[in-house]
C-alpha cells in the first residue's frame, strides 16, 4: 500500500499547488486582457520565441508608459506549438473565459482556420502571418497584421529579380530570368506562391518546377539537385531561418550559382550563424522590419524594454516584429478608448483610422482603411555579405486593388 | 439479505449494472451531465482559466475514438498506429459531404463512420498475418499513406491548408454553440459506450477477447480469426470515423495537421493510461490526456506573468512535465486508471473495515 500513499500525497500536493497558484492569479486588479497565441516549442519556434518575448516585454512597456489611457493591459501568452487544434482551443479559452476582444496570433494555418470565427465573434486578430488572404476586409474584416504581406513581398522579389537581372547576371544575354519557388508544404509556405507565379508571368520570368523543403528540414540536397536541372538564376525560399539556412548551405555545398531570395521569416540575424560563409553574396531577404539595433527612432524603446527584461538577452528582427504588432495594437486601443469604444468593433474602427502611422522607422508607415488591411507595401531588400546583413535597396509596390486579398 | 454479490445465473454475471445502487449512481451521473454540467461549466471555466465546456466537448469526441481503439487494441489485441489517420478520413468525409456535396449532417456523420470503417478494414487485412510490432508497422504505413493523400489530394481536401467547415444543424436544430454541440457529443458518447459494453457481451465480443487472449486456442475453438480481426478493425475505425466527423464540425476547420502520427500515438496513450481492455479505460484515459496539458497551462500562465522575462522557458517546460507525468503514470499505474478506479471503489465499499 506504500505506493498508494505516495500517489495520494502526489494528488494532495498537486491540488494544493494548483489552488495556491489560482489564489495568486486572482489577486490583481482587472487589467484589460489580451489573448496571445505564440509558437514557443513548435515548428516555427526558432523565430517564434523572440516574437513572443517581445510581445511580453511590450506588455510591460505599455503598462509602464500609461497603459490604455491609464488602464493596464495583461497579455495572456500561451504556446500552441504551431498546431491548429491547440490554437482553436486557446481561442475558445480567450473568447469564453477571458472574454478578450483582441488577440495577438501567430501562424498562417491557424489564423486562416480562425478567420471565420473571429469575424463572427468580432474579435480583432493581429497575426504574425502576413498572408494576403487576410487583408481584404470584405472577407476578413477583423484580421490585421503589421508587416508587408507575403504576396506583396513575393511580387517585389519578382520585380527585383527582373530589374536587377542585367546587372547581376551579365553573361545571361537576352534570355529571360529563371526562378524556382522553394517552400514548405504548409499554408505559410504556399500562401504567396500563386501571387509570385502570376507576377513572374506578368514580368516575363520563366518559372521552374516547385521544390518542397519542410520547416524542420535538415537536408535539401535532393531538392536542390532536382532544381539544378532547371538551373534557375533565382530561388525564392519561403521558410523560416533554420530551413532557409539549410537551403543556403546545401546550395553552397553543391556549388550552385543560383541566388536565393527569402521571405521575411527566413531572413534574420541568426542566418549569419546558421549559414556561415555559405550565405555571403548568396542569400537575399525581404525585410519589412528594421533589424535589431538599427539606428531608427523606434528602436530605442524596444531595446530598453528588452534590456530591462533580460540584460543578457540576444534578439533579432523577430523581436521587432512582435514589438511592432503590440505597438500598433496599443495605438489602436488608445484611440478606441478615447472614442469610448473599447471593444472589438471599436478597435477595428480605430485601427482602420491609422493613416501613415509611424512606427518610428521599424517598418514603413502603416495605414489601414475599412476597405484595405494591407499595412504597407514597401520594404527593403537585404543581402548577406561579409558575414553581415547589408541593405541592397528599398522597394515598394503600388497599392493596387487587383492585388488586394491574394 | 445477502452479504455480498452472489451470482447464481450467468445472466446475472453479465449484467452491466450489478446492483440497484450502481444503477442509481449511473443514472444520476448521466442526469448530471445532461442537466447540471452545462450550468456549472461556465463558473468552472472562470476557476480553471480554460473553457470547461470546450474541454468537455473534446473529451466527449475523443472518448468515442478511444473506445474504438480500445476495442481493437484492448479487447482484440490488435495494435494500430493508424487511428489518427482513420479519424482524419472520417473528418474529411463528413466535411466534404456536408460542405461540398450538400449532404445533411445526419447523413454525413454516419457516412464518415462507414467510410472510415471501410478504410480501416482495408488496412486491417494485414492483421491476418501480422501481429504485434509487425502489425504496428503495417498500420503505421496506413497512417503515412492517408496522411499523404490528405495533404496532396488538394482538390478534395484543400491540401495542407485544409478548409473551413460550418456548424451543422440536425432536423432544424442548429448546433451553433458549444453547448448545443455538447448535447450531440454527449448522446453519441453514451451510445458508443453502451454499444461497446454490450458488444463485449455478445458472441462477437467474446470471440474478440478470445483472439486477444490466445488466438491459437480461439481458432481451434472455431473462431474465424480473419473475420473477427477484420470486424474489430471495421468497428474500431467506425468509432474513430464518427469521432473525426464530430471533430471536424466542432473545430470548424479540417486539415491534415490534426490527424498525424502524433494523434495515433495519443490515442494509444489514452487507452494505455486509461487501461487496456476496460471500457472505463477509454473514458479515464481520454479525460487524462485531454485535461492534463490544459491543467499544466495554468501554472505556466501564472509563472509567465510573474516572470515575464523568461516566459518562453515555461512553454517548453510544460511539454517536459507532460512527458514526465505520463512516464510516472505508467510506472505507478501500469494497469491504467481504470484499475485504480476499481481499487478505490473496492476500498470505499469496505470502508472502514478494509484490511
């Protein structure tokens, strides 16, 4: 019976600690609750951790700087391990139990899975997925995000490929540029591909067969060998930093001449560490956000907040992404509160009143309108050179109606 | 006045509820689930910090699935690592029939079960020749094949993004809230539990148990191994198929991501932790496996509010603790929660005169 004893005690301890925690949690006054769905342990955790940390630090920063016109906020941050069912379950918790009207979300798959529900429940959903599916308010009126959309990024990438072709490949003569799309078979990877292909067609770029490289890939040799048959000048990589660095390293190993251009989530400071020498002059990236420590006015607050939370912490552009999402939400909440409409529709209206809102240089100025949720259509293209990330050029695309929503 | 339970007829021995008291308890429990639980769910949610109603619905759905696997693994002795995929077949069948073919829900849900049963039986064919680990690998192949189909049959399944599903209505009654859906799940969970319990008392059920205990003896006694193994696969997949259909319409989205290898293993974990070969095992195991991660979220949420600067660590910690708790359970409760339940019951039955 000794085992039973131990077991009974284990139960008692469990229940008591549970109650103690519960007691602690209930003591604080009622702040404004905000849902947080982040990836800390899942397939995109390599970029998700820093993003989530930024959101958490921004919560403190907001509270120390006046909150929502005096009222504090509380970000209920949870990990969903990049699994759609977990996100759905968290969403239910935030909606039914915490009664939030704004959620800081994460991935493309889960944001798309929830878009119908957030619309029905009138909960503003700010995602880290910059999927263009989510920027047409006639379909997804409650979805917002702060980065240049994936599709606009891929369109800009195609334009860059076309415009820089003569200069970068002088031996190519008069032939059309050749591009291959490499992406994970995942909503995030697949989202911008149709836009990219349409743009490539429009610009007269030749498109080769797609290659699938998973988010957790540790080897891309077979895909790259297959790609070599087409011998593209450029390869678009729509992964995260670890999978992108795998593609970069393997193409260096295979001595491919193909240049690689990466989506926003595949290009950050960690690339220098992960790809090493292989990345120099090989990897280009779409950068809608300022990199960590860049000399722009908005950077100071983020760096100070990060330092306050963890003086030793090392951060990347992901921190800026999470930070910006929180700052834009803060501005919206303040405006909504001023209008006396601190609720879902009120926040939506407040965000839609943002017109060329400056993020202090962390991104291009952000505007939302009731008919267009594209935050901006400008970004910078960076490349890795001499073990550093260096800017190549700033590009922007017209806010055309025909590009809305895909 | 008898001093204990003394069965004098086989019929008595096979009764589901042995005494009047058990019957009363069961009925009051069912009444509680129907009448009281929905009202206490909301205050309980406030207490625990997660949506209790949602959790109850998830538990109900997975109980149906776990019963299915328990029938196959616990009662027939056939292991399956493909039940996650079979659940996916059910989910996609119901969702596609409902959304794309315009079938009513009361037809699409059983159809999910039947299609799943068909697929399960196809992949159950190797069970005639393969046992144990070999069968596990064969069914794992089913998992991979179906996974691949779900992911790449884009015109039908929407590829890796899946597609959105609407909440259905049954005969004009819209199941649009979690509470309304709860009643549907509850009824189906009770029906499936009763069906399983009764199945085991029939010729079919006894044949399955005989196969589990010693297939050679069973065969010598005249049990048609192939038939019953296949039947077990069929019924079992029917169960998970229905669970899948319920899951799809409940979550409002289907994608292959739900139905991976991990789900198959989770199902196995549910029946093993609950207790293989106990009807109660499926129920306890499911409650445990669904609730534990949520309960572990409470301390992580609180800790991350106290220590916001290292909050990313707590998320990882939760996964670690989850694994640890499962290992501890397997060490201290090797017979599953159902066995523990029986000991506890026996203890209280004789209390305070237990020895």
